[in-house]
């Protein structure tokens, strides 16, 4: 019984420490590495070892503190990770567990960390699409082995990332082009992942009013896959189903996947299937019917083959 009370008191002390550190002064910031593991991962989504790794790879691309009152690199990284993990912007992060800082300071810390994660040597190391035929074959075989799904070299889809609306009179990025079909401001982000759910290609360049097909047709990946599809008899297919921050979160996501860090799944959304005028086309129908897009017809035929294969 005594051991039970001792353990309970120790647990209460840990909880009090996790709460009371918010009262520390600016010069006595709490070390987030002292948090219990479950609280740490809940706040930052990465394990302590992975956060140390992130700090290590970002340090050459960040500015060391030159004043005692300035944020050190570790604190900046914790602020940015908490922002990426929770989606809370500025004020919630500024009042977070790892630092007592102003909103402008939080914003500058996020910018510096996000820019560091977007450095080519970091981003291209963690986000890369197969660049050779051998790598494509390996990716295809992984899909086939894991899901019994032949010929697939990536899963592609677009998702809307909500943003604060820009100024209405912005000459380069006017507010109205970011309003999507659901009437909120967003960036329409195209993502491609492999059989392990690692993101291997991302395009976060287009405002919310742009549709998925336009993004695909203007992506660097489209002409590459088209050439492979047209000229390679083996068959490789993609299964279709604020920019720098999206890229930074992509890098962090892949670090988690690579190191088997579990993350919470959001509730499944409702997927809408839009009639593009080709649902009635069967395999025997002519391709030159006026008004039909030949690529869409070919896509529908491939969908029918996939359905028949698994039926």
C-alpha cells in the first residue's frame, strides 16, 4: 500500500511540474525534453530522439542566439514543431509548454525553422520520387507485395490546406483566388505517397480555386509518368484518388514514417465522385466520340480493369 501512495505522489509531482513550468520567467525556459514521453509526443508528434535529430540537421541552417534573451535553436524548433503538430498559430504556440514568448517572436521562429526544413539538402533527402527505372520497379513491387495491387508506383490525391485570407488588394496573390469550392480560403496541395504512406512528391503551389486536374497537368511529375506510360511496355500507374509550411510538414511526416512513430488518424471524410461525362463509356465504345476527353476515357477503362481484377 505504501508503494502505491509513493507512486501516486510521484505521479502528482510530475503533473504539477508539467503545469508549473509555464510560470517560469523568460530567462528560465523549461526544457521540453523533461516532459513525460506521452505528453512530449502529444505536443510535438515526434519522439525525443527524433527531435534531437531534427535540431541537429537544422542547426547549420539557423541562426544561433547572440543575446541571453534571444531564443536558442532548440526553443525555436520546439515552437515550430508544436505549430506543425497542432495547427495553432502564434498565440496558442506562444503560450505553449516550451517557451514564454511574444507572438512576433513565435512567428519569426516558425519562419526560420520552416525555411530550414525547405533547404534542398534536407527536403530532397526526405521527399523524393523514384528517379530511375530500377527504383520505379522496386516501388511497384512493394505495392504488389503489400497490397496485391499490380503496376502501382504511387497513390495521388489533392487536399485543401486552410489558410488565413491574404489581402484583397494584393497584386500578386489576390484574396479571391484562394477561395475554394467549399467557400473557405486554402491552398490545394497535391501529394503522392508510396506503399508505406511516405510522401514522395508534393506540389503546394496552387490556390484553393484551382482544381485537381489543372494541378496534375501542370506538375513536374505528369510528363514523366506520361512518357513512361506511353513508351514502357511494363506499365506503371499512379492510383488517383502556405506552401513552405506544407513542405516542412511533409519532411516531418516522412521522418515519423521512417522511424515508425505512430500518429492519430483523422475521421474518414466523405469522398465525392464527380461525373465527368465518361461514366457510361465501356471498353467497346469508340474513342473519337465528340466531346469526350480521351485521357479520361482511358482512365475509366483502367478503373474498370482494376475493379474486374479484384471482383
